[in-house]
C-alpha cells in the first residue's frame, strides 16, 4: 500500500506545532521551537512506517505518542542542566518538601534562600529549572506508560526485554505511589498530565491562582520522586 507521506505531514503539522509550543513554554530560551517541530516531523514519518492497525490503537493515538515521545527524548539528550545545577535543584526540591511537611505551606523564596544559603535570585532561577526538570522527567515517562501496549509493537532483543520489564516495574511503583497521594493531589496530577491542562486552566478549575497551582504541582511531583526513590 502506497502512503502519501506529504499529505500526512500536512495533516498532522498543526498537532506537531501545538505540541512543540506547549513544551517550549516550559523550556530554557536556548531550546529552539523549530528543532522540536523537526523532531516531531521525523517521528511522524517513522510512525507511518511502523504503524500496525492490528495492534488496536488508532493511527492518531500512536502518532501522538510517538511525536511527543520523540520531542521529550530530544530534550533529554540536550542535557541543558549542568551537573552542579542538577545537584542544587535536588537540594532545593528536598528543602521545599521538608518545609512543606513541617509547616503545612509552601516556603517563600526568602525562606528557601535562608535554608540553602543562597540569594533569592539564585533560588528563583533554580526553582524555574526544577519545574522544567520535574515536567520532563515525569511527563516523558507517563507518555510511555499511559498508552499501554501502544508503545511496543515487537521485542527485538534481550536488551529490549530487560528495558520493558524495567518500565513495567517502575510503572507499577508509580501507580502505587500515586495511590498514596491525597484526592486533591491526584486531581492536580490528572489535570496536568492526563488531561494536559495548562497551569492557568488548572487554576480556573480549582479556583486558585496560577502561582498556587505551580506550588501544588511542585509538591506533588516532589512527593512522587521521593516515593519512587525509596
């Protein structure tokens, strides 16, 4: 069967651009929108070659998964956060969670600066990096697991088998960890990663400020990371 790849690219280009723009909002300035779009187009063309309707998933579902996954893979490979910054981010995340558990509220940048012996501007910069890191690390995994068997059409090697088992075990632990969250925390997680609402849209649903949603999401993702590392 001959597939009109040019027609498919034209049809799905708006989706690719939307996905790229949604990701770009959360990323540093040095990540180019065009590069994300290019990765999406390449993934779409690969999807055309690999898609098998007998697996049960629609082409649109499979294409969405592959396009988004390719963009996230590209971002992970960029490794735009130096090792020293990643270490500082981990300290910041731990400090935020510790303060929240001890005081029942999200710390101010001033309180975090005192706790970490940093300037307020340094804390703000690290907090921005933390949000990007949390988004990429969890969303890149959720995009793999939430589509179930859409991802793996065939297992071609022993390494693939090990990787698939590893993902399944991690997914099970992730599922168990999510079940330990409060109902409000589960709702926030679902709105952000399942329904893919923006922070502004989630704020409207919950009746709080966008800043508050950002704080709540940071706490939820920090809790999940800690549970997954236990």
